[in-house]
């Protein structure tokens, strides 16, 4: 199947129903309930729940989850995300310890930690983020720690603080192409996100850098290719590409559902320009199956 450039157009009819390849019939409510109870007992959140990830049942059934720290309220108003937006409460000082103990209880070999944006904090919450990484490393010294960080408003000292805590994989998502930033990520900047990834590569050469993008928001295939080229220019080693799915009707609508073959073509293109790995598919998310991704860390350096 050849790639077709799709330009955003306000009069184009938007898709109404999920195509067959985006329907997940399997649900494991028991596993979801059990893990949610354990998380709530420790006052912990997961991006799986807050972002309404379509893979949640599958991942919870496998005993995996992505911890979301710094609370459950984000200071930004991104058009794609279902994480609650508003004014966050105070930091939970015991959160790093609870994350570490929960990760040990789950028997995780690959621990993924992300966070909301906390732009109101002087350091963007980076000290708390670093403390969580350190707590997990003390509790699970053999586990790989992957972080998925915000841009910290371009504060590279904050980025360095998280890196210096000892993560094996550093992820910062671009989310979308440059043209759509104002609509999709109004408080973010395309160049700033690339600079975060470039700084991470230079500051910690032994850490694997990674970034993710959603498709289906009105971008063209050529724009996605240009984004992948920009990521390679920043030294990013791994890319994830997945289908955007509207979490609820107050968020941006889906403009197009890409066919699985188009995801394959984007994967092949990314590999052809030098990425060490490209995970591309309708259900791919930043930390989906991250524990299977762990062996990639051996390629860093």
C-alpha cells in the first residue's frame, strides 16, 4: 500500500467508527480492579488510567503499569490528553517511596515513570522526579528505569537532575508535528522539545533516548517523516508511533485512522534513516510493552 499525504482540512468528513484493526475485545476487569486497589492504597496514579490508554486491560493483566507522579492534575491544557487539567495540590513527599515499594511488589524488571506537567513549581517537579528514580533504583537495583518527562519549560538543569538520578532510558514525547503544536500542545514548543532530547543525549551519552508521536490529528505523512528526521538530527535513538484516539468528546477529534500498512511504512522509513528501533502500530504507546523493550538498553552508548 502506498503512502498518501493527508492534509488537514476543516471540511473533510471525520471518521465516526473505529475500523476493525482498532477494536480490542479482550477485557480483564478483575486484573484492573486488583491493581487499582493496590495503587489507591498507596495514593499512586498511573498514566494508563488517567490518559485512558486502550492497552490498560492488557498491561494490568500482565502485571505492568506506568507510574504517573507529581499528582493527577496537569497545569497544561493539551488538546489530546484526558489527564485532569487545573491547579495541582501539594506534592506528596512519600510518593517516591510508595512508587518504589509498589514496583517491587509488582516484581517489575522495567519500571516506567512519567508525570504531569507542574509548571507552577520552580524546578518543574524535577527534584521529586529524581527522588522517585533514586528510590526505585535502591529498591530494585537490577531493574531498568525508564523516564518519560515533560519539557520542564526548557530548564536544562531540571532535565539534568532527572538524568543524573540514573535512568537507563530517557523519553520525551514530541506528540505531533510542528504545524499542529499550537492546537495540540499550546503550552509546548516544537524546538524546545527537540532541544530537551538533544541535551539528554549530550549530557548522558550512555542513556538511550526515545520519543513518541501520535498520528491521525490532521498531519500529513510527509510531516511525520520530517518529524522523524528532526528526531534523528537530535540524536534520538528510538521512536514510537501510534494512532491518536479521542479520549472523550471535549478533546480533539480524530481526523483519520491510519491503516496498519501505513504504520509499517513509517517504521521502515524510520529504520532507513538510522533509528535503532521504531515501534509503529495503531496501539503503540510510549511505554506499551516497555518491559520487552528493555534489552534495547544494551545498545546504548
